[in-house]
């Protein structure tokens, strides 16, 4: 019902920047918020940032506050994650997620994941 396609991952040196993009399609009118999660090998998947589609309120993990910025372009059905001052501990697979609220309950949709590697 909702499809998410990510782009922008890659290899970057510590202190560098990357911008991740997530394009949503399908039943986009039902989406309440979208966010970015990440998972490193041997670690739990964790919330990085989220944004409410209507209004644009945001929430960030403490570990990325001041370095990462989530934004959206509703006209293009796009969500972005600007990552600055990257650190080795940011290395992970990053996933885009959308949550819809509609009749029947809450529904989550996930992108395929994109690798971000921060290394000298």
C-alpha cells in the first residue's frame, strides 16, 4: 500500500556529510509520520529521527541531535536526512519508515535499507 525507496548512502570520512532521501508512493494520504532508523551489526535497530508529515514536528535521538536534520517535501512525497559531522559510530544500515493511521489501526512500512559507512 505504501512503498518506500531510499537513496544517498555510501562511504564517508569522519566529520563528513551525507544526505539520505526517501521517496514514498502508494497510499500516501494515510501517512501520519515518517522516520529514519538504523541498525549496526550486533546492535538493536534504533530510531534516528522522525517527522510528522502534517505540520513538520520533529524528534531526534540524543546521539544525533545537533548533527542530523530530518525534513520533508510534501509536494514531492519525499523525506530527507541530512547527516553532518558524521562519526564512526554512525555506521549502520539506515531504514526509512512510514506509519499510517487509518481504519483498522496503525500500519508501518519500511524501505529496503541503505548502508552508511563512516571510516578513515
